[in-house]
């Protein structure tokens, strides 16, 4: 792989050492080598990619430069609508659905000159933490194919990690960008709620869902985020004001930055010793670079997971009501309309989605609404207050991204609760609506990547990326292309 980072490829495109067609060929060649083992893509659009690459080269040659993403192949999670390209959300119920329009984030990527290489695998409707809930089979971790890539954006994280695209988009409702990025040794960011339009993102839990970037480098992720963010009248929750570009303060360093250490965020216990050690090493390095650290406590986040598993299913039960066998995708006929609908949903939804719809319907039903959903909303307010209190003392908060590194396939599928706990560190930022990013900082004893999470107040992406870039360079962890076929199916060890 000659070109792995977006910034590096963009430079090479302009000094003439590579063409966009060359980048696309490189990505397709890598994909043909590893996709059979990894299954990161649900749809690979080889022809579309090559055509778009040729057009990108012509444009550049004619002097029309769309900026740093011009001619760069990107992999997109299959829960964002793509015009003329199948969009399944990892569900049987949407199998074969070809949307007539692009999601706003996709349209903006295309406008910025990026090439959509294909649609990546995910847990059905983004519900899960391992990509094992996909109706189309699991994705495997490029570092070790016996392990999960995390989820639900596991396909995008694996595709980027293995060099099957130079960057990716995921969606994050409770951690689905950051946790797979952590488990696959790449960078993943969830922006402030409202920073990126949700128009065309197939809704899971609308008050929590956000689209965000996955990439090898913090600066690459900032480029992607800046391309897709901005106000969109098609999403009523889209932030109407301007946001400082997330890459504006890269290189700003850590001198005098106040870092709150949220070691037990979400009430996390049982953090793996190697994860804890890597976290402490990164902290010490930050202090060495001038950061001022203080331990902070966010006690209400201990109820974060419980609140999330009421709010997210409640919203999902409403959002998924539209899949009724009439308007989209799968229809299983029945003697009556009701039977048709009930059969279509029973056949179309997998077990986790069914569980969430049932949980959410129950939590919203008469008599229980206040006791469950209402309580959860109150907890959400308390969590916001915890964050506000912490941010009076510090500029950013940090924690591990995930208590464990990539776990074996099948390890958490029998016990939904053990899967839910995977997101204990990531869920609080979704409940608060704040931005958060995961940066790889090292490997554990099994040579599996370890992620470090940086969180910031709403709309403070620029500070968050500044700190993340500093952590990245202090850790000196090379995220580029772990999957080397000469190691067989094991990830490459450096
Ligand atoms: N793992 C969490 C869940 O299953 C979060 C998923 C997500 O962020 N989309 O709900």
C-alpha cells in the first residue's frame, strides 16, 4: 500500500506521484486480497468507483480542484442512503432497497470530490457492538480475524484499517463509531449532536444518532468531518450556527490544556489491565507535554447505560414502525393487511431489533411511560449537568474508549447485557449530545489495538481534535494497514 492516509494521498495527487484512478485501483486490489476473510463491504461499487476516479483525474487535470478529499476513495456505512446504490441497514427487511436520493453527508462528500467505494457492513439498524447482528454475516477484525471489529460501524472501521478505503463514515448512537475504531486501531469521531445532518441516515434513535468520520489519522478525520458538517434545512435538529472547523487547531499542542480524567465514566469497572496501562501511559505523556490533569467524577453517568437502553429502544420502536411491508423492502403476503404487516416484520427483523422494538414499546406503553421513559429522560438531564460541572474545571475529558480490546466472535452474542456493557464509556457523550473521538494509543498483549477517548463540550470539536492530534503523535502508534497477507490471517505486528 503506497497511500494510506488522506492527507498523504491528497499531496501525492497534486505532485503527480499518483492519480485518483491509481488510488482506486490500489483500494480495489487490496479489497480483492482481504475482503473474503473480512467481509467489510455489503456493496462494493467497483465500476462506479473507477468511473468517478477517472472523472476526478480529469477535473484535477483541468485545474478544477475540489479540495483535500478530491479523488479519495471512501467507504460508507450501509445505513446512509446512496442514490442508485442498495442501502440495507444490515437488515433483511431492506434487502434490495435502492434509494432515489443521497443522504446529505453523502452528497457533501461527493461535492467535496470524494469517491464512494461502497457500503459497509453493520449491526442491523446499527443496533449492536460487534457487527455480528448484521443479517448478512459478521465482519472480522483485520488485526485478528477470530475477533470482532466492534460495532455497529464495524464494516467501515475494518475497511479503513485494512486499506480497503482511505477513510470511512459511520454512525454513532451510543458508541458505534468510536468503539469499532478503537477495536480496529483507527481514529473515529462522533460530532456534536446537530453538527452533521441526519437527512438520509436511516433512523435508529433520533435524539442520539450522529454521522461521523473514521480514518487512519486525526487530521484525516477532521477533513472528513469538516466536509460533511454544516446546517441542513432538511434536518430540523441540524445546528444552524457556524462551527469552528474541526481541524482549525491541529498542532496546537497540550500546553496548559486542562484535562479531566474520567477513569470510571459510566460506572465502568473491569477495565482490562493492558487498556488501563496504555491509558495511564498516554496520560503521563500528556502531562509531559504540558497538560494539566485532574481526576473528575461524573456520578450520574453510572445510570447512563440504563437510561440509554430505555431511550434508544423507545425511539427505535417509533422509528422502525415505518417498515410495514407497504412502503419499503420486504413484503410477506398474508390473508389480511395486519397479517401481511406482522409477517413482514417478523421475517424482516432479526432477534436484536425485535428485542429493542419490544423493549421500547413496553417502555412507552400507558402506565409505564413515566416510570421508564420519563425516568430515563431525567437521568439524561442529570448526566448533562455532570458534564457541565466537569467542564467548569477542564477543557476536555478523557477515558478509555472501550474497557476491552477486540473480543472473540460469539463471545457476547448469548448474553445481550454483556454486549450492551461494551459501550459504557461511549454512551454518556451521546446522552449529553457532546463530541467525542477515539484515537489508537497502543497494542495489548495479544497485539490488539487500544483506543483512548477525548470528549469535549458541545461545538468544541476544534479543541477536541487539537488534543486528539497531540495524543496521537505522543503515542506514536502507526495505524496504517495492520492487515498484511504475509502474516496470514493475523494482523501485522510492528
Ligand atoms: N451498541 C449500542 C447499541 O447497540 C450503540 C449502537 C450505536 O451507536 N449505533 O445500541
